[in-house]
C-alpha cells in the first residue's frame, strides 16, 4: 500500500503543493509578502494586482549583482522622476539569503530606491520560483501572468527594452 501511495504522489505531484517545476512564461507569477529592507512595512507581489511589475532577485554575496544593481537602480530611479510611461511599472526587489543588516547596507550602497523584501531563508527565490540563485528578473503583466524571465545579468538597456514590451502588452 505504501508503494502505491508513493507512486501516486510521484506521478501526480501529491505532496509538492501541485507544483510541477519553476514558474514559466505564460503562467501566473507566484505571490509573496516579505519584510521590507529599505523602509517600513512589507514588499509583495499579488497576482493580478493591476500593475505591470518587474521583480529583481539579487543578494549581497552575488558578484554579478554588485556590478549590475547600481546601474539598474539609477535607471529605475530616473524612470520614476521622469513621469514617462515606464514610471507606471512597479519594480520590486527580493534580496536572498542575507542577514537584515547586510541586505540594508547593500541596498543602500547600490542606490536602490524601489521597495526591497528580504528573503532570508530563500523561500521565494528557491521554493516558489525555484531559481538556483540570483540574479534574475521576472517581468509580470498587470494580470499576474509572467511575460519574461531573465537569468544571469541584465543590462539597463535590456531592462528598459523589456519594460517597454511589458507596457505595450499590458
């Protein structure tokens, strides 16, 4: 009987919360709610919250993140000040596996002004998104559907290009 239960669980994803792997383009983005690093409150993404969203996954221990995050932060801050169309995109950060003080120092030194949530146990990046580690960028339509997932590094130019595509389709 035990073999039957284990076999059914293996082939139907029983016991895995129904997850069949990491989120894919065209699927719903996992929701999350994390304590905020750079301000009071929480940071979260809810499916279909009505705003196109970019979720940037990073960490202070990630070498690539040290080189790319300051440039991305400058571009994102400029979008908010310019009142152009890209300011309509919600940008959220998720800092993975860092202690709060390290995360806060890294976010501050990188010039990040967008909300950043702390994922100290890698629940969001490792379990919900099933990424092996940062950096990643996930572009989500206003209805909560994933438009694109970018692993490895992302340049300011590719961020803006993909944000424009996100807005055109939202």
